[in-house]
């Protein structure tokens, strides 16, 4: 599968084009829709006795047939959907599931495990010795808002017509019958620290740490078939170097090194944590080289700009991908976005302070809003400016103006609805599925809130 370029979608940092209705898809909507075939449900044979399940929930998971049992790489997101994949696989092999290897601890890769334990044949469950680090860090700090933001990012509250896909997977809806039950949580009973060679039912595999999206990430190397299972260090989209649901810093330099490690294997087949596998030695090398070069470019330019004294807002413009990289299929921002990566890199190394002394002790939002309204000529004029921004389809500016007004008039339902309309415009003109979901969900929350307050 050769790399392809894509027609760029509207830049979310630029002025939004004229509002479009859902009945008239924007260029961004059309582009995101065009990748839906990537997520069609299938069991894909990638080598003799190796099949990859795609479209059964958000993540991929793989079946490797050994002499007298099946080894599973990850287990999917949804119990019912993973069970459906197992039923389909039973047309290929009836051997028992004897082992599961988790590439990392994100729920979309392990919460579908329960059906694979139904026969009581699973003996080994492998993962890193630091398995679950991200969840543990949230729990230890008492952080819970990431769940609320995660629902917004995933778009779980949105109607189907507003969810095209999630950028790297189909737009799944965990329903009560297919929801993850914490009582069925599966954790490794076998662990390793750096690297280990194991043989299960005649299948020799190498498991090795490969920090990237998570600090507990591994790759699985099947040398006899020259297949690498990369986990979430690779999928066909600009990676989530920063997730808008909120995460501890994801070490971007380590992620570059992780992709380099995958490249060094010279694999014939690349199975990412999401999207369809890539087949062919040259195709794998091209995909991983492009992926590495794109991430490394943004990292290098960001560090260069930091050392020139640039603030995060300035860096977002300075570290833009060149077109020869930005238009590559595997670097299109369907899931993560380079701008978010730039801000995360800055914060990861230097923290919140952007270097401008003005921002050491900024005005509180209430005071700033009061002064901005006064500068505009009063609240009446600020509301006129908001309406003008809406009329001119300046959706980002409209959101910022609405925020000032809502700080001072928190129950202004009319302004809430105007901001909701602006968020909808931003969503429809953005190719990044997670951003679209967050915009659309936040707009819906504002509309619901507007119904509960007195009209202004």
C-alpha cells in the first residue's frame, strides 16, 4: 500500500468559511468521510495463520494461530463487538485462546477481553511491568475531569449524523449491553521490564518496551512472519501527541525514537493500534519513515522556536509541517493535531509560563472581561461585535467574544446559543475528529444550559 497525499482541509486556525449546514458538507467533512472505508469491519489475513480484526470497536486486535492455541494481541474495546470478532474467527480456527498480549493499558485495547476468557483456556496475559501508569497517575492525584473531557473528545453524546468516525476508527457507541464492566477488568499476570523473548504454543515472539503514546507501550515482533504489532505508536493519522481529554506529558522525543525502533525491524507487515495494517516491506518503510519525519520535524522546530524565545502561540505558526509532509495520508490530522503537539512540547519542557512577564500574574477572567467590554464601548457594543463576528462567519473570534460576555452575564441564554452556533461552525470546518466531537458536544451542552435559564 503506497503512501498517498490528501487535499488539505481548511486550517482550524484560519478564519472559518461561510457557515454550512449538515445537509451541505464542508470540505473538512467530505475529507473525513472519505476515510470511512479504512474502518470497515473485517478479519484481515496479513500472513499465514495471522489475522487482524478491524472495525470491531475502536482498536485493532490480532489472532496468531500456534500449534495448539491462539495468541491474541490486544482484545478490543467492547465485549460484545470483540465476541463478534471471535465468532467470525471461529470460521478460521477452533483452537483455544491461550494467551493475550497487551500493547498498552488504554481501555480501547483491553476492555473487550471478557469474551476471550469464556472457555477458561487463557493461561498467560502479558504487559509491561509498569502497566496502567496513565490511569494510576490520574487516580493518585484524584483527577476525574478527564472522563468528562474524554466523553466530549469521543463524541459519545452526539447523534450519529454528527459523528463521521473518530479519525482512526469507526464512531462506536458503547451501549449498556456492550459497555465495559469494571468487574471484568483484565490485568497482566506476566510482566517484563525492557525486553523478553517468549514462545507460546510454538510461536516465538519478542516483546519490547517502546515508550510513545504511553509510558507502558510495547511492540510485539513476530520474526518468523516479519510482522510488527506497533500498538498506538502508529496508526494512519497525525498521532495524538497530546490528547484534548487531558494526559500527562507524552514524550515526543521518545515517540520519534519508538518509530525509529519499528523502522529498524525492517518488517514486511505493520499492524498499528488503529486503522488497517500496512503490507509490504517498502510500504511499511515508507509509512514509518514519513511518520517519524513528521513528528521529528514538529519537535525539532518547536525546540528551535523555544530557544528563540517564542511563546506557544507563536510556535504554533512557526512549527507548521511543510506541505510535502502535511499532505501525506499517515500525517493528516484526523485524530491528533500538530498544533496541540507544539503546545504540549512547550509545556512538557518549560511548564505553563510562556516567558512573557505580562503573564506572570495576569488579570483574573472577571477583571479582564470587564476591561475588554469597556474597551469595546460597553456591553451593548460588545454584543454588536459578537453578532458582526457571527454574520461574518468569524467563528473563533465569536467564541472569544462570547466568553467575555458570559463571564459577566453567565445566564445570557442568547449569547450561549450564539456561541453554540459558532462552535458548530468550527466543528463542521475541522478535519480533526476529536476536535469536531469536542466542539459539537460543547455546543450541545451550551444549548441545554440555555434552556434552563431565563432568556436575555
